């Protein structure tokens, strides 16, 4: 009698405390950490964190103990010291695990039902970990320049940035700071414990900080801290309390937004005139270590899914969230927390829009900046799961209008800090969501979001003639934007979305074009937009959209101007594309780019790509040109070609001659340009190429003139017997020979002066003695048929030069000859003998030459023995 019931289990108020196998937890964490994120170890560690959250929800006191064991293993990871030594950063996945660790400790110390001695124990533990020098810092790279923000006052002026200290903020700092927070505030207790905590006599009460005009309670606290309380309530199994506080925070955000807008409207003139403001958010809510906006949305959506209202709404929703079945056990009836027409979904949507639209400074460090992008994408993904009904569209429109009007408080307001996080990704989402419902508002949002002032060379001062002011809160701060290429890509995506939507609307296309030209600074992104516009304008199933085609061409021209004097590996592709675009736009566009070629193209591009394409048959066919239009375009192309040849004769003269072939005067002009440039600006390769072209076109005398000019630039030394210009020299001599004795006589002195290579000279000499000069002259007159004598000019001069070259080359070779080259040298002397014997006293000359060699080089006994064997 009186004994307890052995089957009754624990009392409802007792703490759950299950057995925890500490050794197993430690070994598991150690193993997963040693695998360095491979083999799914990151996933396993996340499961352990989820297990901790589950234990907290069940109010199992082992939750904190398990987290302590996990943290000890994390702190003992040998890679921390190694990374600190090497100055390298940890991987993103590993960083996210540390973030979750910090957030879980925040939840634990914010447990509303903790005992003070527990809190003291956790605080000592956290301070111990915090003091270890390898403890990871909060922003991933270095200490943030923010002061203690967990308990911060509402943001005021930032003061002098140089005087800001850079405290050592680790992943545990926020949890340490949260140990100072308590739950005893009577207003807070009323909010989280009472369903009907409403101030009915609000209008008679002057204290507006506790209730909004409708009488609903407000909770004024540093937003991330207030949201951390919500997360703690959820985590410790208090969903009702979490929801009540979340709704009070959302109401506070909305109230604050209205007040900020009223303030800006009142002081708008003065703020725009000064171009500066004392308002700034050094700490943004999106990408924040505590993820305040994500916490609010998750709390609201979770409660909605579990509520009766949610179950009823689920049957109406056909979107991704619509499961269409009633929940078994609704957690609480939420309508008593909300105004007429409001729902938890509408509150969640509005919270997301307020958070994403907040103007906030780009944080320092790669990790923190990537986190901003990642968190924004996560929040947008949550929004995209929700189908927009009429109520939600109203909220979208209301918030979009707020964001445009809220001045410095909004990332889409009129006053923008140079270092503000850009709004491109968010604006693209708003644009696609709102476009079917309010076109003007949609475009206003997207056009305002196109700004990227961090790329402006200096933040301009206030100018009342300009609608959008860019101000710098911290003029001395030069931020390093590690995610800039991603940001520019998002800006480009937003512009492309607008161009696509504006097809067919000339006014809107003009506005979007102006915005692109003003705000996008990367040539590759403008080129991508030009290509996008071209594709949209020329879709196969319809006639080209002329306005959009003009936009495409205008952007293409801007790219040409931007990349004209800078190196860009895609430049050739860009030039070809622009000509295609101009061709599609018509004759006027083609003519226009040729008239202003010097602002768009290099002379080589203008002649080899632009003018050549314009003159091609395919262009004539493509544009259905009549003969008059063809002639006009051809005239423009020829004028361009001559201008390019004047500016850069080396690279454009040949193209100019080719393009001017059908117009006698233009062709003569081009030829004269070549002659003028031959003495100064052109090398022998270019001149020989043009000379061969002239011969091919049937101008042998002009070819000859250019060949002689080329010869004056040439210098072939004795050992250059494989020089690429040898063929040109042989061709030039053959051309002179074919024109007649006088031309050959004129060219031989040039050859003798320019060519010192014996084998080349002997080859020319041999060819000149085989046939009569001018055998087929210019007018097809046959010569007498006599071969030219070797003992008279001009061949005598060539023969003497060839013999001289052999003598000089022989001496040069013998200076550094090795035995393995002896046989080759004997063959060389045999060829020399053939040339010597062409002279009437050649036999005597050669014998004397050999005797000289034997005397001078008698020390080379083996070689001289070979010489005697062959030549006596």
C-alpha cells in the first residue's frame, strides 16, 4: 500500500535524460572529421547536429552534453592549426558545420527554462573554446569590424570607420553574448504566453513602442537576437511561444518599415540635397550568422502547415506545398494571432520581402560574401515554393512600392551606398512574379535594381538633376568584392530578363537599353546581352523585331568601343558578330558602321572582316540589294579601305587593293599609298606579297617596281641559305628577266647589295644564263634570242659577286669547322668550282684560291689532304 505505480513512467514536468554513449559520439565525430568532408562525412555530421536539435526539442538534458562532446572534437581537429599556420581558409562545407555549431550553442544558452548554474557552466566552457587561438572566426577570414551587435542598440551613425576596433569575434562570440540575455521582461512574457495579448486601450496610451496602432504587441530588440529567441523556443519544444514571438517581430518590422518611410518622406529633400544619411545597416539580415529572416519564415510556415487553417488552405493550394489532406493534430489555432485577411503564409512572404529588400553593407571576406549570395538564394527558393494568390500579389505590390519609396532604408531606394549589397537577384524574382500583375511597378523595381555603384570610379556627389543618388557612408573603405563576377552575372541576367519581356514595346526597350549602358561595365556581359537581344529579335517564327534589333546593334557597338584599345580574347568573334547583326539590321546599319569604323575597329578588322563581308555576294543576296544600293555600299567599303591603308599600310594595303579592284581611281590611289609607305613603313615580306598579287592581277611592271623596293629592305648573310625570302628573290629576278635586259640590269645591283649567300647568288646566275631576257616581253614582242654574255654588265657584276661570296663563305666556314663536316665542305668547294669556271679566267682563279687555302690552313692536315685528293 502506498508504493508508486511501476508502469507510470516519469512525471510530465520531469526532464528527459536518456543514456548517452559518450565514447561512441566522440569516436564518430573524430572519424567523420578525419575524412575531411569526403565519403559523405559532412552529411553524417549534419545528422548528428539534427540529433542534438531533436534532443533539445524533446527537452532531453543530454542535448547540451552531446553538443559539448561534438564541439571538443571539432576544437581538437588538427587541421585548424595547420590552416592557421599556412594562412589557408577552410572549405565552405566545413565552415557551414562550424556555423551550425555556433547557432546550436546560441539555442542552448537561450533555453528559457535553464538553471543559472547550467548557464554559468556553459559560459565558462564557451569562453575556454573562444580563447583558443585556432578557434574559427565568425566571418571565416578575419575579425569583423562590428562591435557587440547581439545586444546592440538600434543602428545609428557608424562614426569614423578608422576608429572602429576589430574585435576577435569567433563562432562562439554570439553565444557568449547571449548569456547576458534573459526572459524576465514582463512584456516579453506576455507576448509568448498569451494568445489574446492585445492593448485595447492603445489609442489612449502614449507609449507606442509596445503596441502597434491596431493594438498588437511589438518586440523591439536587435532583430537577429530577437529571432535567435524564436529559434531557441522552437528548438526547445515551445512552438506556440515561438510563433507568438515571431508574429510580434514581424509586426515590429512592418511598423519600423512604415516609420522609416514616413521619416524619409519628411526629410527627402534635405537628404537628397546632402547626398548623405546617418542611417546604415552594417549588419544585414540576409547572410547573417543567425539567419534571422530564415528563422522567422521557417517558424511561420511550420506553424501554418500544422494548423487547422493550414490544413484547410492546403486543400485550396495547387502549388508545390499543396498536399491536399487534413493534418491529424493541429498544433494551435493561429487566426487569433492575425488580422482579418492575414495568414501565416502572407506574413512569411512579407517577412522575406522585407529582409531581402533591406539595404545593407557588403560584409568583409570571401566566406561572408558568398554566404550573402547563398542565403539570398535559399530565401528565394522558399518563396518560389509558394503559389501567388490575390492576397499575396497585394503584399508583393505593397512591398515593392515600399522598397522604391523607402530611401536609404531599402536596397531599392533612391539613396544607395557604394558598398551596398546589390539587389539584382531579388529584383529578377520580383520582376517575374509581378510582371503579369503590374507592369509599370515591375519595370521600376528592375531598373532601380540595375545599379552597381561599387564599379563606378568615384561615388558622385549629390546632383538634383539625377533621380538616383549614390552616397558613400565610408569613403575611406575600399571593399574587396570577392563575389563580384557572380554579382555582375546576376546583373546581366536581370537585364536579359527585362529585354525579353520588353520585346515589342519600343519605349520600354529604350529605357532598358539606357540602363544597361549606364550600369553594366563588363564588355563580355554587354556582348552577351547584345547576343540575347539579337536572338529574341530574330526568332524564326516571326518577323524581326526592329526596335530590339536596334538595341542589339547599339549594345554591340558599345562592346566594340569598349574593347577597341584593350586586349580581349573574344574580340574577333565580337567583330564578326557585329557585322552579322548590322547585316540583319539592313543597308543603313552597314553603311553607318563603315562611316564610323575608326571608333569601332582596328584598320585590319575594318578591311579584312567588315569591308570584305559587305562586298561579298552573300551579303548582296541576303539584303536583296539593287545595283544602286550595291554601288553605294561598295563606295563606302572602298573609302574605308583607303583610309585603313593610309593608317596601317603594313596590314591593310593588300586588302585595300583587293577591295578597290573594280574601281580604277580607287585602285590607283591604293597603289600610290603602297609606294609611299614602301620606303618607310613596310618590310620586304609585305612588299613581296603585294608585288606577287600585282603580277597575278596582270600588272608586271608594277609588280617589278614593288619587288625592287622590297629588295632594298632585304639583307641575306652568307649562312642564310634556307631563309624564307629566298623564293621571293628568285621570283623577283625571274620577273625582271622576263621583262627584259634593262629591268634585269636594274635589279642585279640590288641583289648583289642585299644577298651575301653564295648558293643563292649562284642559283640566280645559273637561271639568268639559261634563257634570253624578255623572252616574252610585256607586249609579247620577241627578242633577238641572244643569251646575255657573262663577261659584260649586268651578269659580270653578278658573277664577280657570286665568286666573292664563295671565297668569303669558305673562309668563314674554315674558322670553326669540325671533322664531321669535312665531306660536306668538299662538296661546297665543288659547287664553288662550277661558278669559278663560268668566268673566262675561272680555272686560273680557282687554282689560286685552292693554293691559298692549302697555305693558310696547312694546320688542318686531314682536311687539306682531302682538298688535294679532289682538286689537285
